[in-house]
C-alpha cells in the first residue's frame, strides 16, 4: 500500500500533470487564449466567482499584448496575485479556488489569481444561546465574517489574529484570536502549540478541535467554552482569554474557562445585577435537581424510607401500590423514555419535533401511570428533572448533565445515600484535577478565590468587577478605575 501511495505522489510532479489528473471532473475548465496574450487558464467552475473572471481578469488579459507573467500581474486589477513555481503552493491554492495562468513556453511557472466564490448564509439570530435582551447576531460558517463580527466590537490594533491550516486533507483554516498585552503569552503559546500539533485528516467543525486540544479528552465535562455569540467572545477576549474560530463552524471556542461559566447566560449581563444573580441561582439549583432528583427518589425509597414525612409517605405508598417494578427500574424506564422523546424531537423537523415532544410526553406519561408502570410522584420528578436540564445556557454542559445522572442512579441503588455521596465525591475530585488550557477548571471553588466569587454563583454590580479573572493570569489585571466607576456626577457638578 505504501508503494502505491508513493507511486501516486510521484505521478504528480508538474502543473500539467496536476491539471491532467483533474480533467475527469466535470466542473474543471482548462482552455487556451490565442489572442494578443497566448496563455492557458485553468480553474474549477464551482469554486470560483465567475464575475471576477469575466469582468476583471479576462478583459485585462485579452485587451493587451502581454509577454510575461509579471506584465499580466500588473494589468489584472485583483489583489493578492502571486507568481510561483512551487508545486505544493500551486496545488493547494488551485484546490481553494484560484485561477491558474500559464504562459506558453514556461509551463513550470504559474500566475495564481484569487477568485474564490464565498457563498455563505447571512448573519442571523442566535438559536442555541438566544437572549430576550442584548445583541441579536450570531456567528456563521464563514471565518472572515466571524472575525469581522469580533473586530466590529473590538476596534483595537492589539487584537491579533493568527491563522493556521489544520487537517491533512481538508486544510481547514483555524484562527486564534487574542488581545496583545492582555492575554497571557503562555495561554496563547499553549493554544498555538496544541492547534499546530493536531494530526488528523479532516476538521469539519470546532467540536473536532475541542476534542483534540482539551486537557482531558476522556472527561465528560467540556473544557473549552463553545459559544455562537460575538458579544460573548469579545467579553472573553477583554478578560484575557484566547478564542479559537474554525472556518465552516458557526461556533467559537474560548479558553481557559471554568465550570461556573457554563451556567452564566448572556442575559446575566444585560439585566440588573439583582435579577441576574437570582436567575443564576435558580439555574444552579435546577441543575442540581436535574442530577440528583431521580437518584434521591431511588435512594430514599430503597434504603431510607424513614426520611419521608408521614403526610407525604401516604401519598407515595398509594401511588406505588400497584407498581410491579422496584424504584430503580421504574426510574430507568422513565428516564430512557424522556431521552427517546428528546432525541426524536431534536432529529425531526422543527414543527414535527415540537408536536412529538409535547403530544408524545403527555400520551406516554398518562398511559404509563394508567397502566401501573410508574407512579405519579416519580413522573413529576423525572419531568421536572428533564425540564431543569434545559435551563443550562451552554448546550455541551446540558449533555454532560444528561450523562452523569445515570452513575448517580447506580450509586443510589447500590448503597443509597452513601452511594450518592461516593459518586459526588468522585466527580468533585475529577473536577478538581481537571484543567482548561493548563488552568484550574474548578476555580474559583478550588482553588478558593473569594475575589472571583463576585461573578460566579451571583453577579455583583459592574463597578465591583474592576479586575480581570485571576484564571487568565493577564499581564494587565486592571480593567478600570473602580473609584471613578462608582461615582455618579451630574452635569452641574
């Protein structure tokens, strides 16, 4: 097999052989111009913008007598034209949508004209991280458009963009963004090293990058914050973080990050701090209930029924009088049913998925209770747990919550509340050991940093947050003057 690959590589040793290899493709075009300038041009019709070719390139070439590629370069009104005889450069640019010009008598050198067609969708409203107030722009699949959305909000000369091709076959453009003087050079160098060290043939989305550069790729917890909002990206850059944007992906990655950031929504910074703090606490409580609600039900009914109040005990006993299954099997049946409905709703078209989710949940839930397969109490707990899992503003952490509920169920069935405690200790130890771009992922809980708690479980007023997060180790830790920010002066003063 290796010998065959070497033979195939050896066949493509010149521009003519490269073009000959692509002649079988119906969208490949190659023809000679025999006017004042005798030359040959080749391109992929589906990859280039024909307006550039017909309106800018061909009139300049046909209307003048040009004898060299340098003269042709001077006459064509297109930027970033290059002349090269490097085969690898010619091959890569040709496959990206460049037009190749070759002069007769000099087939080993080519004029490369950028005429790539950029067909992208328009900037739209965020779908995953939708907010009632605040900006209504979301990233799209075009890397240049996404960088434009960031630069529009950060008109700084210090905003640096470094681009790297990643993927042996796809050569996907991956950009690393950071603010010079605010981002820690160690964080920047770590991100660059991990990006450039990736060994894979294709990179189709930013999720590929997340899995390949995470500190612990076996952890169910995401260690890079995935967002589709340009305003959230600019906030991360100003805090001294590094942002990774992948061409073809409508999401950006921010690092280093912490577990607390996955539960903070964009709305938290658009609303008064009292309201945003309350909503964030409700979100955290909902997550804890989603993870532990069903497990507590199994643990208490199986091992600790004395913990149930007398008034509630009668209701639970009557609801479970005709149930033939133990609590653990009853919970697993309902949890799997909820997951099936969730997957069906996500994979079907939007209108059909909503109908299936609502009607299917009502019909199956009612039928399960009437058939004596589950109790009313458990149905309420599981439904509330599923509803609570949707309160997470970041999609990846919602998937993590769905997964880690099952180890808690197993622990509750085996050892009751002791099993729950052991599983919880296991996850806490795992979070303590976890890192994001080499920084502690469980901060500011561990290591405990009281100063960082002002924007963790609650959000205090903006004038209190005068320092950048310690996590980023920014060379410029001060954000603004806290005393002047707190002052409120009238015009007559």
